[in-house]
């Protein structure tokens, strides 16, 4: 799953754009899915280990979504001001 976000992690903020409604993807969708996975796999040490080994990367991806969302919001504001 984390491989899906490779481009997000590597991209320059100027190269990527998140729509206004998508900025909460990480906190509203990805993190709850991981929490449910952890809750449902209390006895599966392999899954718990895999998640634990990737906690840092999950945090970076979540922070990256927020950074890109803020950058995208600023771009939209600048474009709106230029159209006036």
C-alpha cells in the first residue's frame, strides 16, 4: 500500500496538486484503515510488525499530504487573485 505513495513522497511540491476536498485523504481514510487493520490483527504478529516497521513512512506520507494540500490551496488563491 505504501508503494502507491512513492510519487507523492518524491515529487516536488510544485509538480503535484491536490484538490481542495482531497487534503484529508491521509487522516480521514488511510490512517483509519491502518487502525482497523491493527485492531483486527491483534494476534497476527507479522502484520503488526510490518505496520510498526513503516510507522515513520506513514507519518511522512500523512505530513506530505498536508504540505501538498497547503501548497495547492496557495496556488488556487494566487490564480483567483490574478483572474480579478
